[in-house]
């Protein structure tokens, strides 16, 4: 989740998490220790976000009508654009290497400060940092909000389903845009194979998603385990409603728990 960008936090914290992972993998810093690739320690999208946006505008000297006509006539226009793209890509690759080297140097400096920390301590410190995000423990799904009282059009969001509530996040933002405890949910289910409906009191929210069944299954599981007094009635689609198996928790955007990942037991205290 950290490497894929689903734990919003600062670059400083991301570097510290990378250093803790190195300490767990290799123990104390050593120039002879095997180094994982940077993308195995640090979210690649953070480095790419530092690069300037790509521009497809042709150079000013090629925008004149007569020159453009001459280039087109001679077949040079495509060659000029191809050369321009190649030079731009080369500059961006060089910039990305520089940013990567700078980030790795910062991670190594933080790793050196962890000398003497054992693997269990490093793992505990790693999880403690990740737990600072209020959405820790939620299963996240990429959705497009199709209908909302305040929305003017489709909006890409994270739908976070936790032990206590369902929350909506703007991707990359640590605080939810809105959060609904299970007592406020009146009904939910599939409107069709790619649309999930969530009714919260007097609000109807429609989400476009490829994981309709997984979202509905997880909601049923959390509601049942929380001992809700009234289980919201799933809304059946017009034809061929999907069968929801409640025995296997879907993963959403969260990979299966491993040494560096933690999913709380169903019904845990955090959201």
C-alpha cells in the first residue's frame, strides 16, 4: 500500500519508512549490504510528480504558416517532432535519475541512524508510522462517484471500508471528504454490474467500479461482525444478481498481508 501510494503521508515519513525497511532486511548499515531497487522502498509516483508536465506544443520556430507548410511538404515535420520528443524524454530520464539518487541518499542517511535496532523493532516502528493515517486498516477501492448532492460530475475517489465506517477520500489526501458510520447506512448493493449504490439516510451515492461484488461482500461482513442491530437490505440489480460469498474477505487495493503489511481483524477498534 505504501509503495502504491495508498498511504498518504509526507516525503520525510516515506523516507523514514524506507530506512526502517532496509534496517529490517539488512540490519545495520553496511556498504556491502544488498540494496533493493528504489521502487521497492519508495513510491515511484512521488519522484515522477517532481518532473515538469509533458508539453506537446511544437517549438515556436515551427509554428509559422510558411515554415510549417515547407516542413510538411518535405516530410521533415514528423522528424522534427520525433527528435524533439526523444530529446525531451532523455532530459526527463536524466532528471528522474538525479531525483532517485538524491532520495536514495536521504534514505541511507536515515538508515545509518537506526544502528542497533533489531528487526522486530524496525517492523513495529514501520507499522506505528503507517497507523498514524486515520484510514489505516481500511480496504480501499478506486471508484468514480457518479451521483452526489454536491458533485457536478464523475469524481475519482477512494472508497475506504473499515471496521467502524465507510469513508470517501480524495486520492492522496489523508483526511476523508466524508465518513458514514454503519448506523447511518440504510441500504446498499449493485444497480448493475459496474455500479454500486450506497444509501446514507436521505442521500443516494452511485459509484462506478469494477469491484461491485467485493464492496458489497465486505460491507455485509463488517456490518455482521459489528453486531449491527439492523442489517441494511442489499439492493438487487434488475437481472442476474451476483452471489455474495461472506467467507472470504476481498482485498480491494490492499495486497494480502505480509511482513510489511497489516490488516486488522474484522471488528477491530480503528477505522
